[in-house]
């Protein structure tokens, strides 16, 4: 009996189409056969990789899934690498994870070949793997380590987040249940496959369910919209930035072309936004254009998905809903007490079978991240009328001004409603009177002008319910160099 449930599910899907790209299709049986062959090559003369780390660099598609499944079926730990990573970044990931092998494609081998040779690692090119003598594959227990995903490293060196097969299974099962994945689903996959969003929410959930994936090497607005117009997808998952780009693309089209594409979006059964806060204005604009009410959720590398707006029921813009099946959530105040009152901020703490095992080779960091079995996310939220609303990261998104805890994310969301502002970033700056004053760096739409005085008046009207101190706002256009890239933000206070 197959112990890896994702592989067991694939067997039951057999000849169903797992991947489609243009006129090319691959069924589940092909993935099983090719991953078994590659697993035998990875094993060589050994019976079990016994959690040896195997890193891999592959684009979304057949090769990526083949390698991932091969590593798991051989008893190894999968370490997916970013296609956009620089050589120093790749060296850090390979060294920190203590990977012994790197698997890649012929098209990408030039990106890692010299590095692998210098580090003395084994290199396998998946295109060159021919038929191998089949051998029994190890029985892999669900409690064994399965994957290491690296955090963004915003405050220190990226940490390797270790998930077991049981963790991954729990993360998949909760989403399959909550979002009602079906074998008849088809989903576009253009999200990065070194992040949990693309790996678990899209790829693994689809493959678990017997659905079909259409992979893209990167997000291509025109190509995606053509497939949407053709009615190809029933499920769509993206980040807020992509929805903004899609809105811009739709608004630039003729009425007939827009109607054709909107029809494809409107027929989908589920559209999800995640990985960053979705401004309510974007949510509302998307609904007005397509009729689709986006489902927002909350998760992170260490826990998978934890909160979600409901599949059936109210999807409330600006919130991330309620705990997913099997997930426990609590809020903890800065003073260490449990938050029970409505609208009182507290750190989100999570407990459940999807929570990761450990930070790789960082026992101190692992211990510091848990409190009595609860993982401390570092994200602050409030509970309002049955739904959780994210305020931001404790360290960077919560501004303490005049005794108030202000959410930089909420202020940004409101500022983006100003007709002249297309991008902005809100930060706290030291202030002797208020502790911190709220400041914003803003990018204006081409051709627009915005005086500090008019913005101050607009903001005081729009943000009055946040009770922000009068001496609260700074703004300026972000300078750009000759190449159009944002350079140093110009931030100054408004009095």
C-alpha cells in the first residue's frame, strides 16, 4: 500500500489529464512512470535516500512535478530553487540545506553547473535520464521530512522551513475540503514554485484532486486572458499585483474583447487572492468588472493556509475570514494575555497538523517561534463580527502613534483609492511627540499632480475613523532614474 497519499491519489486518477500546455497533454500515469524512473536514478545503489536533501531547478510543468515526486518517492527531502535566484543566493540555499544533489533541465543547467561543480555536488539533468532498471522504492512514513522552503529573509538570512509529508497532506486536505476541489477543475499555474502558494495551493491541491493544470513559464497577461476567454479554467489563483494588471488589461480593451474575456472569468467557480493584502478598492473593482467576488485567505510558509473567507457565504473585502478545517487560531496581546474582545489587536498564533516541523538546523529559532505548541506568526490581526482582519507584521506594519496601533496596510489601502496615486508605501518615522508619525511614499499616475495640502485634506477626511494624530502624514513622488526604476523614496512629514 502506498504510504505517500499524493502518489496514491495519482494512481487513482490514472489516464486523466494532469497537465496541458498548448496541444501537449500528460496524464497522471506518465507522471508516476517518469518519477519512478528518476527516483531509481536518484537512489542508485542505495535503498532509501533517508532524508538526503535534493535541490532542483525546473520551470512549472511536467519536469518540475516529475522531480518533486521522484525525490519524495526515493525518500529524499525536496528543496525547490527559485528560477530568478542569483548565484550567491543559490549557493546559500544549497549550502544551508546541505543538499547533496541538484536536478535541473538542459535549458537551465548553465545557471547552476559551475556552482554545483565548485561545491562538489551531484548534478542530474532530467532531460538526459533514460530508462533505468526498476527497483523497489522505499516505504516513506508520513512523519518524515519532505520539503524545505526558504523564507523571504526580510529581517535576517532566509530560514529553511521543514515540512513533513504529514504536514503537506494536512495543508492539502484542508484546502481541498474548504474550496471544494474537483477532478473536473482546470487551473492556470503561473505562480513561483519555490513558494507555498504555487506549490501547495495550486499544484498539489490540483494533483490530489485529479484536476488539470495549465502551467506557464511566467505570468503572461495576453496568453492567460486568451485561455480565460476560451473558458479553459474553473479555478484561478493569483496575487493582488496580478489582479491589478488584469484590471488594467481589461480596461484597455475594446468593449467586445472585454466582454469575451469577462465571460470566461464570470464562469469560473472560484477565484482566490493571497500572498499579500488585497486592497478593498481592487476587490470591488474586480467584482464590478467580472462579477466574481474574490476569496481572500491567510497563510505563510510555516503553516500553510490558516484562515479563509468561505467558499459558500459572505466574502468580506479586507478580511481573511475564519479558521480552515483542522486549524486552531488564537490572538495574543503584547502583554501576553489572550485577546477575547472584538476589534482588539493581537498576534496570530496557530496550531494544527499543517504547522511545520522546524527551521532547518536552527533549533533556537524553532524554539523561540513556539509557545506551548502554538506557532507565533508575528502577524497582528483583529477579530470583527466573526471574521479576522490582518493589520500587518508586528515589526514593520504596526505603527504606534499617540497610544494607537495603526495598520500601515490599512492606510495604504485607503490611499490607493485616491485618483492620483497608483502606488504607495506607508511607514512609521520616529517622532518625539507621538512616538511614531505616519509617513507615506507615493507614486502618482502619469500626468497627475498632487499637492501636499490637497492630499492632507483628502486624507483627513478619508482616514478620520482611524483617529490618526493630526501631525500624521508625509508624501512625495518616488524618484525614478533614466530606466524608469524607483530610486530612493522621498519621505517627509506633513504638519
